[in-house]
C-alpha cells in the first residue's frame, strides 16, 4: 500500500471516527428530554447520515489497504451520494431555522415566544393539527412542565411554600417552559405558582392563547401558539448546533473524496501496469513454455 492508498486508508479511519459526532448528534437530539424527543422524525436524517458515513469509511479503508479497486469505485459512488445528501441537509437545516427568536419582556429574565416570528416548512410541520396533536400529547406525557416546580423554606417558621413571583420572574426558563407551562405575560394573569395562574376579574384578554390556558395540569398551554413557538425555538437552537458540526464533517469528507479519487486512479494505473508486465513476460517466453 503506497502513496495515496496509505493516505486514503489513514483518512478514512479518521473519517470513521469523525462520523461518531454526527451519529452522536442525531442521538442527542432524539434523546433530549421534553423537547425534541417528541419530534424524532426530524432527527432520523442525521442518524442515517452518520451511520452511512461510518459504513463507507470502512469501505474506503478496506479498499485502500487491500487495493480492492472495485470496492474503491463503489466507495466513490456512495461517497458522492452522501456528500450530496449532507450538503442538501445542511442547506435545508439552515433554511428552515433562519427565522425566530424570543421576545424580551420587561421585568422578566426569560423571553417569550410567538408563532408569528417563525415561518417556512418547520413552522408548518409543527403547526399541522395532525402532528401537533401527537407532539402536545408527547409533551404532556413526558411531564415537560414538572421540572419547573420549586419550593422555598421560610426560615422563621420552617414551612415550605411555592416560589414567590419575584423569584419566578427572574428565572431562566427553557423555551418549552416559557411557551407551554405558563400563560403569556400579555394575558395579565396573577401568579399562584409556576403552573397555576388566576385570570382575575379585571384581566383583559388580548391574546388567543389567554383563552387556551388552563390550570388543569394535563392541559396548561399545550394547545397555545406560544407552546408551538417554544418548541420551534428549541429545535432551531439544537439544529444549528448539529449543522455546524455537519459543516466541519463536510469539509473533511470533501478532502477525503479528493484523496480517494487519487487513490482510485493510482490503483487503476498499478493494475494496468501489472497486466502490461504480465503480457510482456508472456510474449518473451519461448512458445513451448507458454500455457
């Protein structure tokens, strides 16, 4: 194994190792509690790409080490398809997450989220009643809001009480907690605890989500647009992280592909040289020695 073959074998081993972060990124997105675990169908492309890169890296390594020209040829074809798929996925991921951010609220440490700030395929997918019914059920069944509950102890009496409003307003809530587990601040509801709010007689309802809020712990704001926006914000943040990793992997794979092309040409040339040498040796033998 010489020249490009040495290099392609070594690089494919590194590519095999590099495929682990891609696969890990897909698994990470699929396993995150209360957020993307309810949208597993969006993480499968990442997992499939990671597994595919892992397999073709082994193909390239074996083809280069044992000078299997046909395996290298198959490797180049599959690698080209993977590069095209990875480029398409990166472009798609950045395109569907190009908009959306939290709204800063006065006297609140946490932002709030509005569905109108998002657009495109991902918003339409999440907002589709058929899919949102499954997603909201998943969020409810996974107890997405149970982690919000905090209690404080009164040092004088030793009694334990729900966290007071001023402390709650200074917490850093996740997008899911901000959008799904409490009503929007614009509703003017009165804080009782993290997941219980009273409308009051003077409350002015100026947001459709205000009518969707329920103190029923199985309902809360899971049908609110703010909940959908919170989920989109979570997906946007997660996908951007994974996309950055994929860009780095793409650059590595392009370099590997170029070197693999050189290794393939080298193997073809060596095979031709060997065939030509054998032909010359056959011609140089006496006729009575030829088989």
